[in-house]
C-alpha cells in the first residue's frame, strides 16, 4: 500500500491557484496544501489598477475561484501564514509560527514585490504603492473629485533590472 503524498505550494496567489487547478484537472488526487501570506484566496491583480480601483468591480469578482472551490477540490488553503525556512533535507517548509509542513513535492510561487522609490518621504501619509487588495483599498479611499494624483511606475531601466 502506498501512503498519501503531499504537494505543498508556497505563495498563495495566481500561480499557486493556477497550479493547484491544473493538478486537480489532471487527476492529481493526493493532498495539496497552499501556504499564502495574504489573507485572500488566489486573486487577479490586474483589476486592482483598473475596474476595482474605480469601484466598478468587487473583491469577490477578482478571485480566481470562490472559496468553496478549494474545499470542494480538497485543497487546503493556509492563508495569512508566511513560510520562513525551507528544509530540503527534511523535505519540510517552516512557517513563521514554528509549524513544519512536510512535503513530497514543493512548488515555490512567491511572485514578486514592489520596488519602493528610494527617496526620502516615501513613508509619508498619502504616498501609496499598489500590489495587494488592501493597497488598492487604501488608494481608492483617497480618490475624490478635484484631488491631484502623481503616478509613477513601469519597468526599471536596464541597469537596475
Ligand atoms: C496593480 C497590478 C496590476 C497588474 N496588471 C496586470 C495586467 O493588466 N496584465 C498582466 O498580465 N499582469 C498584470 N499584473 C501582474 C500580475 O498580477 C502578476 O504577474 C501576477 O500577480 C503574478 O502572480 P504570482 O502568483 O506569480 O505572484 P504574486 O501575485 O506576486 O503572488 C505571490 C504570493 O506569494 C505570497 N508570498 C510571498 N512570499 C511568501 C512566503 N514566504 N510565504 C507565504 N506566502 C508568500 C505573496 O504574499 C503573494 O500573495 C499586475 C500586477 C499588479 C500589482
């Protein structure tokens, strides 16, 4: 008799969501655990700078799947948890609270982070960055007719890529 395998995905957003969807679609019937630092199930970020920011769509509509999909697909979503250490010898991921999750297969899907403007003052009130739903909410809360916004972004120059 073979024992159950555990497939762990670290990083709980679009790549993680797409990967576990594919695993189930392709017939993988073993245990799947997704460890994500954000409190939301996998969601699409593009609306955050578009219709969601304009208040024309809801947070739920940005989700890759409704939360019930993960329960129905028997995918364990461990949200609001940060993986802090990988033990490749013991085949385990350690979480910030000390919990160890042993894996047979591991996918690291931790994505990217915003590059903060390296000038004084970026921590002042009214200065935002945009990557998460909460950051979109914070910007949306300040959008009012008559106010002026300065927007910077895009790809870094080649010497800083
Ligand atoms: C505002 C905005 C608009 C965008 N618009 C477009 C668009 O129009 N078209 C387009 O093609 N792309 C767009 N993108 C890019 C697109 O959203 C990304 O390519 C996509 O989110 C990548 O998904 P990902 O899952 O690989 O990484 P991410 O979305 O970065 O997700 C990685 C996740 O891993 C989590 N994580 C990281 N480290 C750990 C850890 N140690 N433990 C646990 N969890 C961890 C993070 O908190 C995050 O939730 C946009 C991005 C942003 C921010």
